C-alpha cells in the first residue's frame, strides 16, 4: 500500500447531517427528466463505495439529472458533473437527494 | 517523498525522460498517446500482472522522451487490480515498476467538475504535473466556456489545450515535454479531505470562469433511438448479427487469395526440393501450417476493426448499458459483457479484460464462462465443418445458410457462457461489500482513424505472435508425429506396399505413425461421438490451439488425397467397425464435432492466461474438466438428435 493510496483510502465520506427535508428522497426514486441536488451518501453505505461515488462526481451539493433508464428499468443514466454515468438502482438508492423544480 | 522521486529519476538514463499519461477513461488519453508516439509504441505487460503496458518514444526538441500510457481510471483510490497498477506506478517507493519523471494529466474539458477530482489526487504526488485539456472544441460547441490561462493560474501547473491530437496543438506540448523539471509547481497543493476537495474544485472552476456545457444534443437524439427499450434492443441485435455476416462475406475473397498463395508456394517447394521427406515437410508442415493460420487473418482484422470502431464511437458502453440487466441475471455486470464480447475475438484478451471487473467473484465467474464464447480460433473449425455439410449457395435472400448456422453456434456459445458464469457466480457467492457499478456513457464521437487502425494492428500482431509460437510448433510436431517413423523402401516392400505408389505410401506412413497410435488409443473415449482415429488426432492436436484442428485434418487429408482439405474430407470414409465404408463426415458426426468444439476448452493459451489471472491452477483445471465433460455430453446429444432428424 503506497502512501498515496493509504491517504486516499483513509478518506471518510460522511453524511452532511442535513436533516431529512420535505423533498429529500433516494436518487433511485426519481423518474427520467427529474432534476435534483445531492445531499449526501447514506450512512450505512460501505466506505469504498461512498469514496468511489464521490470520485465519480456524486458529491454533496452537486446537481444531478435523471437521463434515461435501460430496458427493464435498470440501470439508470444520470448526468452529473458534466458527464453521463449509468448506475444500478442499488447504488442510486445509496444517494440522498433533494428535488429541484 | 521528494527525495524518493529524485532517486527514481536518478535511476533513469539521463538522456531519456519518462513521462506518464494519466487520465480517466474516454478523456482522449490514448489519442494523445498515439499522436505523440505514432507507430513507435510497443506493448507489454506490467510485472506480475497482465494489464497491458503501452510505451512509446516521442522526439521533443532533439531529445527522446519515453511516454507511457497508464491505464485509465476515475480515481487513484483503487477498487480493481487494473487501477492498482496505476497507483503502483505513481508510488516512487514501489520498486516493482519504474516510476515516471513527470505526469501528463488528460482532462476532458466537458467534464471538468469530475476530472478536477482526479487532478487533485494526482497533484498529491510529488511528480511535476502538466494538464492537457481535451475536447475543448466540444466544450465550445455545447455552449460551455473555460479560460485556459486562468485555469493554469488556479491549479498552479501548466495547462495546454490539445484537440484530437492535432499537430499544431502538439508543438507547444512537445516544447514543454523537453523540460519537465521546469514545469510550474503549485504553491499550495490541493487538499485531500473530501469536502475540501469539493470546495477546491468549485473555487478552481469559478477562477477559470468555467461554464458547464449543455448535454450533447446530437448524442441525446441518437440515444433516444439507440437506448430506446424496443428500438435500442432491436438495433443491438441487428448490429451483432451484421457483425457476423460482414466477417463472413467481406473476408471470403481475401481468404481465398491467401489460400491460393500458400497452395502455390507449397507447389513451388514441392517442385524445387528433391528430397521427398523434406519437400513434404516444407510444403505441408511449414507452409501448410503458416498458410492455414494466416488465411483467417482477414476475419480477425475485420472483427477487431468493428470492435474498435464501436468502442471509439461510444456504442460499446451503450451495448453494456443495454445488456447490464441481462448480465446481472448471470450474476455479472454490464462490463462483463465487454469481456465476453472480447472473448468472441479470443478468450485470452477476454479473460484479461475481466480485470476491469472490481469484484473477484465476478472475475472468476466471467473467466469460467468466457472460453465458451465463440472465439476466432473456433472460426476455422466451424467454417471447415459447416462447409462440409451446409452447401455454400443455400440461403434465404441475403442471408446465407452457412452464416445462419454460424450465428446459431455463436448464440449457443454466448448463452452457455452466461449459464456457466451464473453457476460459478452462484457457487462463489460470499460476503464482502458490493462494489459500486458505474459506467460512463460518453457522447458519440468520431474515433480517430489512427487509433482504430493502431489497436486493430495490435490485435492482429498479437494473434500472429501467438500463432507463430504455438500453432506452428504444434503443426510441426504433428507433422513429425504423422510422418515418423520414416519408412525405407525395404520397410514398404516388406509390408507389401508399392514404393512407387505415392498415395499408398502416404497412407501406410500415416496409418503406422506415432500419431495414429495416439488416435487409436483414445478411440474408445470418442467412439460414441462418431469420431475415428483421424478425427481424434485433430481433437488432441487442437489442445494447443483450436485452429490446429484444421491444419491437422488438412494434413491427414492431404496425405491421403492430394486435393484441397474440404473436398478430401467430404469423401473420407470410415475404415473399420460397424460404419466401415460409410462417409466419415456425416451430418450427425459433424454436429457432434461442432458441439464438441463449442464446449471443450481446447486451448492451452486460455488455460495459461486463466492461471495467470486467477493466480492458481485450480480454476483452469476446473474449467478444463467441466468443459470437457460438457463437450462430450453435448457432442453425443447432437449426434443422436441430428441422426434422428436426418
């Protein structure tokens, strides 16, 4: 394990502590065309998963659009940080968002 | 860390600086690498692992700089062995791999909020860093904006925009590459705590007056069709079907030409070399072996051309997206589809591609299924066997019957691979965190012809090298097995064979060769499938590589009748037993052979790469065992079913 990877794997992606707003829900619950802002990654999510989601651009405060679903509704393409990424619903469920108009 | 980096640089030859390319997948990293190094790139492997290593020299200001194309990754925090290589190379304390002297980081200008996260991580290392911005033209087209000079000031390292590896853009880059020690260093390195990194990214983007581009309208319109639940799925299957029709119809004339060339060369050798045994060795073993393999090069080149084109355009990611749900039924993820599709070319790269799968369970499961995908080495076998029983003219409109049979074999192979992967995924189900599935869906882009050509050439070269090493040696060993012990005129006369009758002599030599003994010895095993000793020799020989089966049968046939293999095989008759005198290659026997080759792991290269990738002999042993049993049972079933129908 290099100094760098030790450094990076020690990162903690903590919940932001923002209380469940009226509009808060899981990213997986949104329909194509919806726009939301990321609150945080759920507490119970494995840290390796949380770190990778963070590195992929799913960071608190970032705007995310639901682009489209695959046949049979899984996975789903999201537009985040300027690029389109497909996530499975299982992962999208880990991300807490607040709906935007 | 500074001293360690200095030490590493000291090890490198003073005249040759090493610069490594770091960037996320789809960031234009490989295009830049090809533009800088051209055809001088060489492929290898990182020590201990089979992640491909691309290295090439670039001429900058009269100096040679070695450029290394590191595996693409979204993060230096590795979740797969592929990504671990990147972290290892960037670790100056890791003695296993040579660290570079400086890093070029390619950042896709259209995805800056994400890309800057990777840059922040790269800048945690002590290497001099230079940023190459790619796709700035696309950024402008999609109404985004970015001030390159301001970005450079904000991050504290040199930033250059290079569009599609354009020569004019490369001038300034080459100039910079000649003196990495002088690159500007940031006064304060970026932070590494997650929320601070997020704040750093926001501040850098606002300093650089960055405006996020709009979604690509062209991509959105195309995706509305290509990712549509009904049309998209339809297009996917039509694309895959067209894939195979092209391989068959477009490659045929080229293959015929190569076939004729080697037949002509063989004839030439026969007429020039007076020694009978030697001339037969050169024309049959050497030229026959090389030609019998080269003849399939057109198909391989076409296949890789299409795979690389689809990859470059961005369709492969879409195919994986469409297939993800289906793959998840097999306990795998959409990316395993790419590994399995690569196995259509060859199981060796396919098994190597499994390292893009983050979970060890998925990797093993995919490896266990991948060899069942119809690889290019099966093509020669299938083409020969199908040609024996399905007439070439038959068909329905533009669809040829031979092509349709082939497609069916591909389909059965693919389904069997999925079932096998599912079974092994089930067996290997264990605890451990479910690693996140994510797949970038890049905008549709026109791939650089150079990149497509280079990776196609690379694939062809790899195939030929593999061919050169294994197939040729096997063909020669086989020729020796089939032609030794050599018979003197006295031997022949003693056996009642007329030494002047060439055909009779050949038949006698083969019937009493070492190879025949092996073929006869295993006859009880394969007798239920309808294989005779001559087929058995081919089956055994194909263990080194499947395509050897063709060369062997060709040799067996050529030794008995001086015609082309197909015609000779069509008239081959069973020599003994209850079927004596009947045609050997009847539809039931050919069906048994096809199914046997569909399932059996007749490939030492696959076994070797499996051993390397799984780190143990256990998995290749299991794979070989279960596939042999499956092949035997399926072959028997096919013979019985086809026998009942015809």
